[in-house]
C-alpha cells in the first residue's frame, strides 16, 4: 500500500510537467502581451520593460527560467499588479477560496449522502421522487444561474443574508456562496448514493441481514452504507475540482476577494505569470485530491488494493 | 421514460423554432436602443414582450439571438468533439499496443486537469468575440469521454470476424476504421453526443458570463445573466429571463440525452 501510494505520488510529477508546459506555450501563442495598452508605450520604455521581465529572451530560455523558478516555489512577478509576486497575490486570496470550498464540500457530503440514502430506502415515496426530480435541476444548473437567483430571493426580497462583499469573521457573507457552490454537488451525490444504495439493498447479504431481524438503522449504517459509498468516494476527486472551478464563478457573483478572479483577470490582461500560477496551484489541488480519493477507495474496497 | 423524452423533444423543437422565428415576432432588432423604454419591465403595450435592458435593448430579441448562438455553438462544438473523440478513440483502440497506451495516457492527463482552465486558456488564443474560434476551443476539450467510449467499443470490435475478413481481403487500415469500425460505434456515440450538447452550451455561457466569450453587440445567455445580475435589485426580469431560458434549454437537452442513453442500455424496457 505504501509503495503504491509513493508510486502514485511520483506519477503526479510528469502530469504536472505536462500541465505547466502546455499552458506556458499556449498562453504565449495568444495575441497581445501584458504591456499592450490603449496607447502604445514608447519603444525605449517597452524595450526596458521587456528586458526587466525577461520577455526579450528566446521563448525556450524563458521557459527554462520559469521552470527552475517554479521548482523552487517562486511563481514569478505579476506583470500587471506591479510590485507583487504571483505567490503573494494567490496566497492573499486562497484562504477565502479554501474556506468556501471546504465548507461547500462538507455541506455537500453531510446533505447529499443522507438524502440519497433516504431516497433509496423509501424509493416509492413521493418525497423521494420529488427529491430525485429536484436533483436533476441541481445537477444541470450552473452556479452563475443559481447564485444570482439565490441572491435575489434570500438577499433582496427576503433579506436574510448579505449578497456581496466580505468582512473577515462575518459568516453571513459566506452562507449564499457556500450553498450555491454546494448545490450541484449535493444533487449529484444524492443521485450517486441513491443508485448505489439501491443496488446494495438488493444484494444477498442484505437480505440475510434483514432475515436475521436487524433493525433498519443498523442495516443501513453498519452494513449497506460502506459498500454503497464506493462510487461516492471515487467522485470526491472530481467534486473537489468542480468546487474549485466553481468557486471562480461564485467569487465573481458574490464579489468575494478570493483567488479565483485572478485566473480570469490574468487571462484578459495577458498577465502570463498570474495565469500560470493559478493553473499550477489549482492543478496541484485537483491532482492531489484525485490521488487522495483513489487511495481512500483502496482503503474502503480491499478488492482494488494492489497485492 | 418515453413520455419524458417526448416532452423534452417538444420543448427543444419549440425553443429552436421560437429562436429562429424571433426576428418576425418582434419589431425590435437585438442591438437597437429604444430611448423611450430603458430598463422597462415586460409589457404587451410597448411590444417589449420580455422587457428591455438598461440601455433600452429588447430582451426578447436579445434572448432569442443569444439562444441561436447557444444552439449553434452547442451543436457545432459537440460535432467537433465527436469528430476528434471518434478519430482518437478508434485509432487508439484499433492500433493498440504502445500507441494505444500513449494516446490514452494523454487522455488521462488532460482529464485530470480542470478543463475550465483549458477552455479559458484556449479562448485567449483567438481574437475576442470570434464565434467560430469559440466553438473550436470548446469542442477541443469536450472529446475526452467520447474517445474513451469509442476506444472501449473498438477494442472488442477489432477481434470480430468481419474485421479479419477485411484485413485478409487487403483493405487498408484507414478504410477499415472508416467503413467497419466507425459505423459500429455510431449508436453510443449519438447518445453521448446528445449529452455533450448541453455541456458545450454551458461552456459557452460560462465564458460569456466571465466576459471571455461572445462580445457586444451580440448577446449570449451567459452575458445576459451577468448583466442581469448587476441590475437585479431594480429590474429582476433582466436576470430571470435569460436564467429561465438557459435552465429550460439545459434541462431539456439533459432529459433527452439521459432517456436516449437509458434506452440504449436496456432496449427492451
């Protein structure tokens, strides 16, 4: 198991390398540069700027220099936010993004799995059916539809929560963003749990347990839940990726000072290092979460453990 | 299941028909300002069926124009991703061996990346607002699942007698792929492609919501939602109209795709 885990961790390196390389060259292909403005800069200043940021070097030299910086944990200077390193910018926004991301994942697990289990247990009740129809809507709707509509209903017509901005320590700013972010994951987790739970409930050992006269909670939680959770666990990796990219939208919708907005701003301004930095940081998060989900899967299901 | 599928189809045909017929259903073009009716709510009297935006542009005209963009990009990008996915998957599955391993490893790696990032990076490659470029960028990331499905099917098809017969009679590999493999994977491909369309519509409206997609004077459901969200306090219809259109479109396509897939998986139900 340990060797397997180590091998998987080593496997992250080439994937990251491909990610960095691909995005480095693609973004350089894009027309325009970070210093293109409405008014063209005088050539001498432009040349000085390019030299200061190393943009006058051949592309391959720039690439090599960037790689060696990244390996040492430095994501380079931002081209547009003068006097800021990309590492500083992202580190300033990351706590907000991580807070809403983590809260959303927690909410999704705490709500989605029990709802799905209930829908499988009482499959014919109208509540279960309503739940499943509602979950279709939840899976399909993107955050930029759900977010503004929630803000309209619960922030303006019925002012329960704050709809924009952020003050550290005041949770009322975070309620709607977290719900917006969690909703599709709740819906999908409910669907997943329901279908795998239904399958498990039909299996022989559950019938035996039922014949033995076990009570419903013991049956559900001790016997059925663990195998039924397998698909849920393998979805956790993609779910984290989803929540991370979703936080991009949610931060825009609710005006939160997270790091997600830097990706879009960076792409619009051709702030090469900022975009690259965001891709690297978020890419590492996604890959690590996928890996953790895989390892967790092996722990839950002895059959897929490598011998 | 059949009833749901029929309902979804009817809704889609109606929406598409409405979007296409819209220029004859309203006196207002999508990009003209009506100085008398700025930010005015839906009304029959002024013939602004769904109201106007802050500048006085008709929301019905803009919404329908946006829907034409969504449908066009959705279908074309799904086509692009089907073409890449089928070619990639069929080639990998048929050739097999190291080529297969390398090609699928590439798919795995791209799969592991947050694809929204790739779409954003690709969208910066093209001049802003170029719709053709937009659907290439979107289609270029949507083919991964398709490639996996097609490869799996091809692996089992490759061992069938009619492929051996074709090889024995001297048909060359590209011709075998095109004439014998591709037609046999068509059915799952069609079902999956239907589910791919709403995905592509989402990508497009997402990019436009962020300001990276369709540009003024044209509208996209995403950009309409983003504008509407800024005005929702005083004029909620500016948000609700595009939100409702996008919701209907997405739900209808998803129900259709899911029913198609369910039908293919258990054809006798």
